[in-house]
C-alpha cells in the first residue's frame, strides 16, 4: 500500500512491543488497511510510516485488550527504544486509562483513540525538539521515511543511530518530566476532543459512527493543537 508516497506492507510492520495473538494481528490489518485507503482518519504523523503505524498497533492493542493483562515482549522492546518510551508514556497516563475503559473490546474505537492520542503526542514532541538536531533526527524517523530505510530491521542500524536513539529516549523522558503538567494537559485535551467528536456523532435521534467526523480532521486538529501547545521554549539538549 502507498502511504505518503511510500510503499508500505501493512502485513509486515515492525515487531510488536506486546505479546499479540495471530487473531489480533489479523484484526488490526483488517482495520488499518481500509482506514488508510479510504482516508477515514486524517492524522498524518500517526499514520505516516511503518514505524508510526507499528506504534499505533501497540497502543491499539493496549486499548482493545486490557493493558494490565498484556505482557511486553522484552526481546522486541530492546529493538525499538523510542517506540517503547512513547508507548509507556501514553499507556501509563490517566486519560489513556479512561479512554481504554470506554473502548475495551471495541476494535474500531480503540483504533480511533490510539491514532488521535499518538497524533497529539508526536506533534508535541516534534514541536519541542524541532530545534535539537540530534534528538529530532532520531525522532523524525517515526514519521518520515527515506528509501534506504524501507527494508531495514533494527539489526541493521548503525552504532551512531543506536546512540542517537538512546539520547532521544533520555531527552524525551527529561522533557516529559520537566513539562509534566503540559504533557498531562495534552492528553487531557486529546481526551476532550474525542469526547466532543462522540457528542457530535450522537446528536439527534440517530446514533452515527464517529468515523465521518474524522475524515476532515487534519486542519481543525492542527488548529486545536497550535492554539494550545505551540511553544518556543528551548528543549533539552542532552
């Protein structure tokens, strides 16, 4: 499938962070393929690369299934340090827990929630680290792909890339810790946005799917974010 001009095999994403059944692997593929093909959710950062879609799948599974009953695949987690830290930051948050309770067992809602949460988090991190060349260079691989990266698994990463990832993980931890209230607010606002979309879908006598509300989400979501979180604060430099 072509995603942002790049051919991506959705059946061959990065290895999952969680121990996942073949049934859930197939279910995610059945959900994500039409979502991207039909542009049902316009969240460009979250649905932009093999790496970001893999992280969407991790968060989706944690929402769809009870996160407390799932186990991290330690072998895979070691391969994807940035994915792991972002997964932990999102799934340990209070507003993730609230959304997970609403969507548990509902595969479609879980996907929508996972995509919107990740879109907000990636946008916030992109903004925070845009002036930090070293960290931004490692982070942007989540949502920007070059041709020579398409067939590579983490075992092919250079020593320099591994060091850059370690620095990025440290920087992300520091940034979230130092701006804990802002990060919590970010997740709270994404929660509010989802609640708002639900309320619009449920207006009147006929209950509708939330998906039509997401077809043209890109511009209002960006404005929603920029009004609240665009900042010129200096980022951690490692």
